[in-house]
C-alpha cells in the first residue's frame, strides 16, 4: 500500500509547489526606481496579477495608468501541467504494478516537458511585454528608458524562481524512480511467468 501511494503523493507535492514563485521580475534603475514581483504557479494558471513592489517613479507611472504591469500569459500551458499531474495521481488506480509505474513515469516525463515549455514561454512573454511598455513610454516620459527597451537587459531581470526548480527536480525524480521500479516490476513478473511453480497434488 505504501509503495502504491508513494508516486501519487509525489504528484500531489508537485501540485502544492505551484503555491511558490515560479517566475520573478527584479529590476532597479536610478531614473526608473525599482520593481520586484513574483508569479506563483497558480498565478500562471489563472493569469493573475501578483502583488508588485514598486518604488517611485515607476509607482507614479502605474498610478497614472501609464504602465500596464505585464503578465506571463500562459494559463493554458500551466493548466495543462496541472491536468497531467492529476493524471499521474490517477495512475494509482491501475491494478498491475508495472503498468501503474510506467504510466506514472510517462505522466511525469510529459509534465517535465510541459513545465519547461510553460516556463520558457512565460519568461519570453514577460520580456516582450516589458520591452513593449518601455518603448511606448519613451515618447512621453523624461526618464531614460533605453536600458529597459533592450531585450538583453530585460532578459537578465526576468528569472526562474524556487517553485519552478523544486517542481522540476521533483518531477525528474518521480519519472526516474517510477521508470526504474516499473522496469523491475515487469522483469520480475516475466521471470515469475517463465518459471511457474509446480502444482501440488
């Protein structure tokens, strides 16, 4: 029973890690002030606006609706990850151990791929949104926005945070563990079938 529940518990743990920050923005420039924000995995799933910490003059621009705070724009991808995690949990309902473990390993691998794609697209969308905002503001504000209008600079201030890395490590560990256990279970079953016990008279 413990071994049957171990893999589903891992998928549930990864789901709980969506409560932690996945993507962050941290920027400070003399003429613009500073911005710090973190998007949790669930923020990505619902395309929510997190609580930004901004200092003047960025805060003044936001107050005058000159700046629209960017969002990652990946709810479909993030929800896809959560759906695959749910499928991984549901694998516990399969009766045959080898099938159950190999199916869970496949779900974990798919979740890894979707998670990485979600993260890459989220960071790319944030970079594009920040650069676009800076270029629109350049014509109407006295501050020098050249650094923020440069994609190379903005790519350095948008980064992956702890929730993403923990979820990635947990999923890789799940995929590896379930795959090895599934192969061993199948081999054990095959060996048992090749040497049937003699019938008792």
